C-alpha cells in the first residue's frame, strides 16, 4: 500500500544514474589507444608519445597502450599524428560501447532506479527482447488492476492520466457502476508501473507499455475494501480471461485463511481460468506473508530498496515467492553476508515514481512518498505480461508455468537459494525474456 514515511528523504542525497543521451561521444575524450610495431624500443615509444603530446595512462594486455592527450589536441588530430609515425602499428580512439538496451526518453525516467539501476529489474534490455519477439511493450496482454481504480477516463469531475493510454473495460465494485475512477491515486500509480506510456518524452516509463489495463475498483478513496468487493473483482477479471490480475492490497496479518473463504475460492477460480494472480506480501515488517498473497494460488511479492536490501516495512515468510523493487529505507538486517554488505538502514532510501495525482483527481505529476510491497507487485505483473505476450512460454501459458519461469530467472539475492526474506530472488525482466522455459515440474 502507499506508505508515507514520517521523514521524507531528500532526493539530492541519492545517487541516481542518468541514462546516456543520444548524441553522446562515441569515444572517450582526451584518450587514444596505440600499439607499436614489434621491436620498437621503450626510448622510441617515449619519443613518439612526447611528439604527439601524450603520456601513458595504462598498458593493455596484448601489447597496446592507453594514452592521455596532454597538449590539448583533439582525439582525431592525435590519432592522425600517431599514425604517421613508422613505428606505430595502429592508433585508434578509445571507443565507448553502450548497454544493448532501449533507453526511453521519458522526462522522469532518470528517477526510475527500479527499472534500470543496479538493483532494478533490467528493463532496457527486456524492452529490446520483447520487441525482437514481436511483442513490443507486451502488446496483446491485459492486466486487471484490483485497486482504488484508475484515472482512465474523462467523466464528470474525473480526468484521464496523461501518460496511460490503453485500457480494457473494467468495473467499480465499490460504487457498483461501470466507472472505476480512482479517487485515491494508488491504483493509478500501480497501473503506471505496469503499463505507463513509454518513450513519449513525458512522465515515466512503464514495464509493459503496450499492454491494456483493466481497472477494477475494489478499494475506496481511503484505500480500504471488503472481502465481498475483492472476491467479486477477482471473478470479474478472471471471467474476461485477462493475462494477469494484480492486487496491491493486503488483509491484516491476523486474518486467517478460514476467515476469507470467498477470496480463496476466487483466486482458485482465476487460476482455473488460466490467469496469473499477483499480490503484495504486506507492509507490516512481519515474518508472515499477508493474505491474499499468502494463498497458494497467488504469487506473493516482497519489496527491495535502491540498494537491494529488504524494505524495512516488507513482510517475509515461507509463502513468499519473489522480490521486486518497492522503494523506501533498508531493513536493519545483519544476519546474512549479503545483508551485511548491502543494507544501510541509516541512509536515505528512494521512492517508486509513476504519474498519478498530486492535488486532487484532476492534477497529475510524479509525487514522492510511494513505497511498499504495493509498488513491488506491479513490477511482477508487468514482466509477466511481457513474458506472456512474447510467446516465450508458448501460447496462453498456464499460470504455474509463468510463475515458475519468473522465479527460475530471478537474480538470487540474500542467502543462497530460496529464503523467506527474498523468496526466489529479485525479479529480472531481461532474464525472463532471454531464457527459454525450464523443464516442467
């Protein structure tokens, strides 16, 4: 759920990696690489380098040298000068390679450490892989978002969020009508992580940016919803054979399976209809996963931070399946070598950013304050939509196959193998699209 911490961490304190812009230099300025012909003495090399206004920075295995240009000359002119010397075998710029991935131009993408940072889910490569498989942005998939609704239409006092464009008809089980408009902002934020428009120069990027969102309102303006509304919403989406149902919601940890039979029945029904159900593990920092994520027919998602540590709010437990970025501050974990290395509970964390309300239901922006397993779950739903649309697991793969594939291709963090803090590991979108399905279990 949307959690506002008591103290808002300053974004200036967080080092975020800004993607390289188009038109950046193709080689390192002020450097060249040179190799001399066999038999050239050190004295001759020094004379050549001095004449070209360069000095050795480092030697490269294979016999070449990395030179700094110290006389202010350009790379082009220095290379030309070195090539004229009969002792030089070759002289070339120190060319720069780029990550093989699609880097969108959305104005807020630099904030999305969760998609492309060191502990993000490797979306730039995943977008390329989805495109190569004929399903750019998860085209053809439909994800039902059971939440506070979504800002999907211009209707009465409501407006559509500018950076979400593809919707399937949903329903409002709170007001009992056909207009599941968001009055909170949470559902719009969640929908944005899954499918916000991408590479359109505005807002932020979405994981499955060509998938359709089916808004199903089961939570009111305060973010609260009852068993009856949620179970009806699950069945509504399942009957329409959506690809994935996302539930960024949780019951109180004291609620047991026997107390929510309608929810349990509904998620089993969705599973029988071939729909993957994904839910937030809960934000009580509990060692027990909350329902509905705890149900056997649901993929339970815990949350990590910008440093790859468990979020200090995130539930855990042996019913956990996988972990994804949820933002916020690190948990004070010191019981594993991994956590000792990455967790910094006294340092500020970072939020998850998507376009949603700023002041009321008619004003949109990229507000801070969004962190939690509610933010982690839609990462899994979005990647599942990409995998399903790409045909990586065949046509209309069963939910179990998708779930196991995402777990199998996750990045192992925490204690080696499955552990109750990080599940099967950190979601990796690129690996999920790169590797074929594993053996059936």
